[in-house]
C-alpha cells in the first residue's frame, strides 16, 4: 500500500531550499570520492543512482578544506606553503560534475556538500586520546582565522559549482566539534569556556560566508552526546544547540559519539564499541533504532532538526516525524545496501525495515580492504561478499583492543 500520505513523504523547507520529502541521505565517507582529487565518472554514476532512488536530499561525503602535511607532501596536488594545504590546494577537479549529474537525474532533488578538515594533528587544546601516543597541538588564533577563511572560500566555491547548500561537519571529534565540546575544548581565550565562546569559531565561519553567499543554505552536523564524562550530553546539548542555531545556520543534524568513548564497555555505553561510535550495530528491535531521537527531541529551535543514527523502520520514522520535534530523518548505511529505499518505502513494496542489518562490515571495506591500488566505491559487504563479511566481523570486534593504548 502506498505511503504517499505519510509526513515522511511530504515537502519540507531548509532555509531557501524546498525539499520534496523528508528523507535525507546523510554524509557517507567514501575514499573513492577524493581519489587523486578528481571527480570520476564512477563517483558521478554512483550519486546519479542515489538521486534516482527517491531521496529528498543528498549530503555528500566530506570535502576537505584544510590539511596539515609533512614537507615531503602527502599525495595532494600542491602545497600552498610547507606543512599546510588550503582549500584551493585541495579542491576536487571537476567537482561541478556532481551536482550537475544529480540535478539532471532528479531535478527536484537537493544535493548538499559536506565540508570538513582533512588530516590534522591539532585542535582547540592540547589533549590526549586513548588511540594516540601524541597530544594534539593547540591551534593559535592566527591558525583559527586561516582555517575559517578556508571554510568560507569552500562555501562560496560550492555555491558556484552548483550545489544547493553545504553542511559543516562539527560532530564525531571533527575540529569544529572539538571546539563545541567541553571535553576537548579547554581554552581560556575567546574560543573556550562558555557556550558562546565555544561556538565562536563556527559563528565566524558562518558570518564570513553570509557576506559572500547570502541565503545559500548552510547546515551543521553536531553531536547530541559525546558518550564521555565531561562532554556534550543530554542535559547540556539543548543549550549548545540553541547557541549553534544563533550562529545563522539553516538546520542542525543531530548525531553523536567520539572515538574516545570506544574504550568504555558495552555496559557503560549501551552499545557495542566498534570503530565508528556514531554507527551502532545489532539494531534488530525498534527500541534499539533511531538512537539519537531522545537528543533531537529535546530541542526547541526555529530551524529544522535532522535526525540521523539507526533509522531503519519507516513506520517508526513516521511516528517520530508526527511528534513534531524532528523535521527530517537521515540515513547512511541503508543507502549503501539499498540506494532505492525511498522509492520502495513510498510504494509500500516489501517490509518497512531496511535491508541493512547494521553489521558495519562496510566500515572494513572503507578503512582496511580497498582491494586494489586505488579505492573502490563502498558497497554492501553482507550482500556481495560473504567471505569478506566474516573477515570484517572479526576485525570489528577486535579493533578496540588492538588500537587502544
């Protein structure tokens, strides 16, 4: 039976974007996207298939805007100065092909480019991690300004390239996320301490971009919880999210988890620690799914809220949307398994559950098993390679013990 009458398939609005339905493909990291810093036909075809699947909005994997590198280089195309790559050094050649292909395949669909930091060993404060022998280096105010300029340049470039908006990645111990969280931000200057100060970096990026791009949609992805004591949690998240909304962003996607939490036990966390704290496994029962809903539904904002994390059942998602505190629902792993999921759900074909079993074997394919001298587009390991699936499951359950200090 068709679900055309469901709220999940009704139009929604994010800033100046009208979105045809409330299903979002959340940013999905894929090493193939940035291979050799050129947009390939393989990647374009992959996004074209996603666009034809009926989703309302696609958020791309994160495009890097700033990166540290050694004096020997790191395979990137050029270096603005020794040790640092700016956005114009990291820009993907032919990037405009991606929104062009998506809009041609599905004229009503919106495609949003996620922006994030590349490889860096610095942060708001000099802090340690259970997965590193070195403390991160604290950024100077000059470096913060330099990075903000790279974000602003990238936002303007994405608009000119034909994207419908951008999303700033401020979750999962990304640099912007580290500034937001009291767990990782111990600064005593104007970028640390109070909630207002911890959002200052983000505010400077958004305000600087607005002067160039006007009402071009700028979204942000942030943690509702870090899953560590002293970090973002259910109690302090609403105040932080309200301050983030005041920076001028057009929507907030609610996620959670930082890698530091993975050394905690399953009993402490409430989920099995595997190398992706935001991607919980074993989501067989409805009460295990949509696990960041409690955080998203705590918010009372004037901008849309997007819920990501374990969204697996269309009937449960419709209930969440009907409650009125969440405006859009985002999925990541299910679209690896089932790119045409929105069309199937809308038509009422098959089960209300996704085909994705939340096994996280795709993480192994992304991080450890490229299979050739160049990365391949990530596909569902469970469906396509049962021997690799067994290998991946062993890797997942042993990763933490092998990598923690």
